[in-house]
C-alpha cells in the first residue's frame, strides 16, 4: 500500500465543558497518522458533520447508549462524526480505489485511517456532500419507516430549521402533507423557513405559549408530529393531536441542549386521556437501526425530490470547535458541515 502521509491534525476534547460547550474546551492536535493495517484505508477528509450530540457525549457522566452512534469522550480523546474524503491509499483487492470518495465515521481530522468495513464507496464524484452527511435520510426514514405521512396531513416539525428538521418539513411535503408547520427560536430563521424550506407557518419557541401558537397555525389540529425537542413542544403537540395522529420522536433537544448541562433524561408532561381518546401513536425512532435498508433508498429518492439541502458550511478544521459551539447555541441553520 502506498503511504506518503505521515501526520494528521485532529480535534480533541481538552476539558469537560462547564455548562455549554465552548471552543476552548476543544483543541487541535497534530499527531502521527496511525499505522494502516491490512484492511485499512488512508483517507484525506474533505467534509465532516458537526452534530450537537457531541456535547452530550463530552459530559463527565456520559455513557455509551444504544441508539446514539457517538463515542463517549474523555479529555484527550479525538472527536468523531460522519465524514467524506478521498482515498489516498487502500489495500489491493479491497474494492476501493485511490482518488475515489468514501463516507466513513472519522471526521474531526484532516486525514483518517479507517477500517474498510466502515467505509462506503461513493465513486469519483462530483458528489453533494449534504445528501450523504446530512440528516435528510434520518427524516426520510422517520417519515417512511417510523410513521407514514398520508396525503392531506397537517405536519408539525419541532426544531424545523435544524439538521433533521430542515429536511423533515420538505420531505413531509413531498410525501403528500397539505400543511407543514415548524418551530424555531428567531423571526429571522422563521422567515428563512417559509421562503427557503417551504413551511406554511412557524412557531417561535421563546415567544409565548406554544399551545396557543400551534392552535393558530393548525386550527384543525395536527396529524403528524416529527419531534426533535420534547418538553413543552411535545406537550402542546399532544394537546393539538387529531384523531389517529402519529408522532415520531427523534430527539430531545430540551435535555441535550439544556443550558445548565446536557442530559439524557427528558421528562415531559402528557395528558394521557387525550392520547387514548384520540388514538394517538407515539413512536420513538432511531434511523440508525434502519440504516442499511433505508439509506440507499434515500439516496435514490432524493435525486428526484428537488430538495433544498440547508447547510451551514464552515471552512477550515481550525474553525470546527466554534462551529460546534455555535450549532449548540442555535446560531446556525440546517446541517452544520466543516470543509477541511
Ligand atoms: N433518532 C435519530 O435517528 C436521530 C439521528 C440524529 C440525531 N437525532 C437527535 O435529534 C435531535 C435533533 O438533531 P439535529 O442534529 O437535527 O439538531 P438540530 O435541530 O440542528 O439542533 C440544533 C438546534 O436546536 C435548537 N435548540 C437549541 N437549544 C434548544 C433548546 N434549549 N430547546 C429546543 N431547541 C433548541 C436550535 O434551533 P432553533 O434556534 O431553530 O430553535 C439549534 O439550532 C437531537 O436530539 C439529536 O440528538 C436523532
């Protein structure tokens, strides 16, 4: 195997965050590139995803949780997340080729040594990195496997400007939804959601009663709720549910991005009588469980769907720590991606 690259730069956790994760909690280290084994590819990363779940995994009491595809981080550990890069070297007969693009799980570094079994060949390009790194496929899997959107549905998407939410609203529409409502934090984002993402109405999570805003946006109630937030938004959606409503729960940002400290515990108040009387289905769903089956379907479907891949692109590995902080603070929109 040809091996010319000797060193790499990677982002590591420097110290456990005290409250919100700050750029100073991360550091960029230069290190010797690990020696490639007989089944390893050497990849020059071009783009990687920045996920807010990294904050949860950087907690002192973080635990590996089934369904969360992120490693627990201790000070000194390198961060990891989905990446796309070009193959620099690969074993003969591995099915990969030098110069081809691959997706793999070792972002947050400029070069990676990755087991071939963790890599997916993406061809010679050009490619749309957001289609592979973004959470369109998560939203697609949730809305085609987790629950099903039916023609004419009124759909509510919490965190509708986020990585999953910015795709979920568009996908729901293309699957037949008649009215699509999202939530966000600022009027600026709300305007962008209606003009660029096609939402019919937007609720502001910090601007008065969620229940009252939802009632105004969906006077006849909600058929489908795609929930990334939990808390008061889930309570309000349950109150607005129509007969036979389907809720797919993907995340609990109220707990994950709690300013006081990230938590995996996300209690919520629900009127169980309403759920019973309205025959409401609540499904917790992890798209990773359906990855092998749903991902190729998503890649084919999105080519025809004419989606807007909402993406905040940050250029340079050195700017990645700030990108994570800004994503957690709600300053960015859509998928947050670093171009290395
Ligand atoms: N089940 C699955 O398969 C799966 C897969 C991946 C991720 N997830 C989970 O799904 C959730 C969404 O992931 P994502 O990557 O799409 O994140 P995201 O929605 O892009 O999260 C960032 C956004 O959260 C909002 N936010 C910040 N603080 C908040 C708070 N205290 N309460 C409510 N919202 C807040 C902000 O948006 P606004 O300013 O617009 O409000 C911010 O821009 C996360 O919990 C993630 O762990 C689930």
